[in-house]
């Protein structure tokens, strides 16, 4: 048996008998649920974050992510299976290191890979022989081999595939999804070499219930994640374009989609709305278009769907203007109540939320805008904080010239909204079950 075989067998053994120590870098929407699953499976898990507040909360057994069960987190911390730190030197203890840091865009919609780069530099300083590093953040094809591999080799002085292993395995968590969680969602793994794939896959098979699907390289795994999210982005773009056309033709787009859904094959329903939100669907396709330019290819579908989706917040304001016009009112000076600033139903995440752009566009026109969101008391945007109203009262509804629904939170009593509002523009079909519809207009 040569040296690298011994290293691999030792790591596989540690994974099997659960003596491997796991590090999760970045304790956000992806990292914290993953750290909890690893600790629940019996691995001693250490979470790393640059935010002291998050690290302190974890160490106190306090949860801050919707998909994590409060009691489970507390219990794992008490049992000593889960802890958190800002101190990267502790990476030297870890056998399995998962990177779950943000991959946003900069102001020119170009990949901001600095979080991945900085965390990898820190890991490289403390990486021990025989460990595996797995990148889980969504990114462009080539990141693992072109960016992480040289940083890790240089910083550690170790050789990839011989002294340590490296793989990419995209995270698919869908915050707020009641059926599919980190635990039961199938996972794709692509390593630098077969050994890395085998080791990473062995770990995921030990902790997850979902299928673990092995691919031939990190690039395939990086690209498949971009295919998943680009597919959603483009199909939502199509749904938004259908909404615009249907409105011009006097057709209810929501009824059209329900009808199309009856086809048992070849059609998957996507829905229109005020635009795209969240840390994935609006951003990830631009990682692909940026990388494609290196190969003299200009992605056309991504750009086109970006044009449609990015125009939706302004489209919502224009449609609202037409509604107000019927009441002889102008956008300037009208009172608008926005229902929902989270980017999707029943969660508190407002990153990239189109509702915030809708509010901005209304305010630019001189409208007086309040918002209500049962999950988001206040939000920060372009350096300013906007506070929501505390309760959805009769007065708040009656006081608004127009109520605009931008998130379909199920906690909201839509019968009550209908009964007490002058007029409602529902961009999410949140009021589909409300019978009296004489003051409701749909996107
Ligand atoms: N949120 C989702 O629904 C989702 C789903 C699938 C994939 N992803 C991908 O997963 C990745 C993480 O997304 P997220 O939503 O969990 O982000 P997040 O912002 O919720 O969490 C990231 C965490 O990383 C920390 N961090 C930043 N730099 C760090 C560093 N150098 N060292 C240690 N910690 C650091 C941040 O403080 C933060 O707590 C992204 O690439 C995203 O595209 C997200």
C-alpha cells in the first residue's frame, strides 16, 4: 500500500467510525443546518464564522436560522458535539472541512469570490495532512481546481490527492421547504480525483438520507448547480414575460399556469412575481455568464431573462400607477402599503428581495410607503434602515390608497386584507382563496 492509499484509508476509517472531526466554514443558511446534521450524525463538529455574534449564539445553544430546530442545536452544544469559533487555527484539528461562505455579485454583477478566497487562505495555513476540503458554495466551473487547489497547496505545503483531498459538492438547501431539508435532499459530489470523490461521498452517505450522486470532476458538480439555478431563473423569466403579455391581452396568467399544469409530462409550473430574490437564483447565473466570456461565449438566455426579471419591480410600480389612476390618484403622494419584504413565502431572508426594489421605486415617484412583514421587522438597504409597521390593523389597511402584495406569507389573513383595503394589487396570487374579489387586481 502506498502513502496516499494509507492516507485515504485512514480518513475513510475515521469517517466510518465517526472519529473524524468536521469543520464547517460559514454558519449561515447553508452552513448552520449542515453543521447540525453532521453533529447529529455523531461527528464532533466545529463551526467557523467571522461574525462574533453568530459564533457566540451557537456556543450558547441559540438558533438563528429558520430551518434549524432550536432544541436540536441546544442539545448538540450541551453534548459537546457542536461548537463554534472565529479562530482558524482550530482547523488543524479537522479531518473534513466544508466551506459554506457567501458567493455574491459585486455592483457590476460580477462574481465576488473574495469570501471563498479568504476562507481558503485561512484554511491553507492550518490544513493538516490527511484532511479533505469540500467547497459547498455555489460558484463558476473551475473554482475548486483553479482557485482553491493552488491556494491550499501553497499555503499548506501539502500535495492535493496525496497529502490532502479536495472536492466540490453543491448545497441545495431550500429555506422554508417543509419537505426537503439538508438531511433528505440528494447531494452531488465531484472530487479532484476518484479518491476525493469517494471520501466526500462516504461522509455524505453517513450523515444524509438523500441519494449521493458521484460525478467525474468538481467542474461537473459546479456546473450542474448552475444549471439547476439558471433553469429556475430562466423559467421564472418566462413566467414573468407571460404575465406581461397576458395582462395586455386581458388573460389571467395564473389560470393559464394552472391549466398548463394539468399536463402530466413535459411541463413544470413556474410563477410570475415582482422579480427575483434570495442569495441564489438572481445571482448564480451571472457566475456562469462571467466565466463563459473567458471562452468567447456570451450567454444570451441568461441576459434576456435578467432583463425581464430585473424589470419586474418597475413593472409593478407602473401597474400600480394605472390602478391609482382609476381612482384619480397619482403615485406622488399616494400611500402604499407593501405586504411582504422577504424574498419568498414564510421566511425572514430579504437578501436581493424584489419587494425592496418595488419600495425604492415607489419612493422615487414620491409615494409614501409602509410595509408589513410578519418575519421582517426592519431591513437594511443601501446603508439605510426601514422599519415595518408592527401589526396588520384595519387602520393600516384602510389608510393605504393601494395595498401591494409582494410576498405570499401564509400567516397573513387575506380575507381580512380584502375586507379592509380600498384596493389590492396582488403580485403573488396570495389571495387566490379569497372569494370577494371586487377590489383585487392580479399581476
Ligand atoms: N441560502 C440558500 O438558500 C442557498 C442554497 C443553496 C446554496 N447556497 C450557496 O451557499 C453559499 C452560502 O450561502 P448562505 O445563504 O448560507 O450565506 P449566509 O450569508 O447565510 O452565510 C454565510 C456565512 O459565512 C460567513 N463568512 C463569510 N466569510 C467568512 C470567512 N472568511 N470565514 C468564515 N465565515 C465566513 C458569514 O459571516 C455568514 O455567516 C453561497 O454560495 C450560496 O450561493 C445558498
